[in-house]
C-alpha cells in the first residue's frame, strides 16, 4: 500500500509540473509573432509573445531556422521544437477574411489600437472591403482588407451609404415640355 501511495504522489508531481510544448505560431506584419504553448497537464494552451511568461516560463527567443522556441524557468533553458513542424507563409492582405478578424488584425498593429474609423464598402464586382483610417499627427493613414461577404452585417452603420443593400432608388425627375398644338 505504501508503494502505491509513493508512486501516486510521484506521478502526481510529474503531471503538476508538466513541461511545456510548442504547439504553433502566428506571425503577421501588423501584430508580430505569437506562439501557442501548451502543457500535458490538461491546462488550455495560451498564445504568448517574446518576453511574456506562461506558467512561470519566460518566452526568451524563437529560432526560425530550427522552428524552436526557447523558454527559461528557474535558471534553466528549455528548447522546444515545434510539435508538428509545418510553418507556412500566408499573406492575408489579398485573401478575404471575416469582418471581426479584419478589425482585430488592424487593431493589433502598432498605433492602431484606438481612434480608428472603419468604413465598409463594396466594389463594382461585389467584393466587400474594410477601410480603416487613423490620424497620425497631420497625416491620415489607411489600411484596406478584403472581407468575406457572409461576415458583413448588412445593417451595419459602417457600410458606406451608397453600398447599403435594399436602398431605395434615388427619385428621378424628368422635365416634360409641353408641345405646341
């Protein structure tokens, strides 16, 4: 009985202090690189940036060539290989993404976290775009992102007036000149 109790306590300690796993990463020009770190203990994985800490592990460095994340805890350095090494480069600027994701992507860019004006417009081919604008001193900068059509709420106040669906047609007036008999 004592052996089982000691063994159970030993296994319990191992699980409680499970080593981290490098599960994935996301990198973009606007929001930098974020890493997803998980633990075998069953705790949910967390997205972190370089310099941040997760469960006492400081995120120290990412070695792109080796797809390895370096963490430090209690003076020890842990080298974590990407669990499933399949890093793919994707450029979202030319891919339609949902409206909420587009706003988050823009909002994560340095200096774009507040005072941003959004406008949704549709081009002549029926594609939806999110235009974001923000003043930087005397300059106004604009970011444009292609949206998935199904993510655009058609009653949104951000939709440009000319692009609103079911908009009543503009009244037209035709001048009629009577003919002389």
